[in-house]
């Protein structure tokens, strides 16, 4: 029986009876093509794969979160600047009618 569950985007798979793994009736968990776990329990192999997948996703999520934080800061600064410009251009705002009186 051939069994394959893969998360190819992350280089992870659980295989049984394929040409990449020994045909010994066990489920083999592969990371980047290398066997890191062999077990007769399918659920254990799948749990290991999900754990490794989550760890690899965490790096991407962390990068995305930092990018989103930087965008939030930029948006906040731009909004503050727009409000300041609007306020300054209204009569009585900063810079309007505040010249030195002689």
C-alpha cells in the first residue's frame, strides 16, 4: 500500500511504501527528502509533520508581522502629518496669522 501526505511547500511529507522510503510497513516522516522519523503509528508521524510545518510557518508569520507593524507606523505618521497640514491651513492654525507684530 502506498501512502503519501505532503506539505511540499515546506519540504515535509509522511510516506509509506514509496520508492523514497524503505518498504517496511512503517510511516516515514521526511524533512527535505531525509527520513527523520520512522514509526508504525500514522498519527504520530502526522503530528510530527504538523509540528514541523507550524515551526516553518512561524518564521514567515514573524516576518509578515514585522512588515505589517512597519506599515502601521508609516500609516500613523502619514495620518498625523495630514491632520497637521489640514489644521495649519485653517484660519487661526499654526503658521497663519502668527507672524511677529511690529
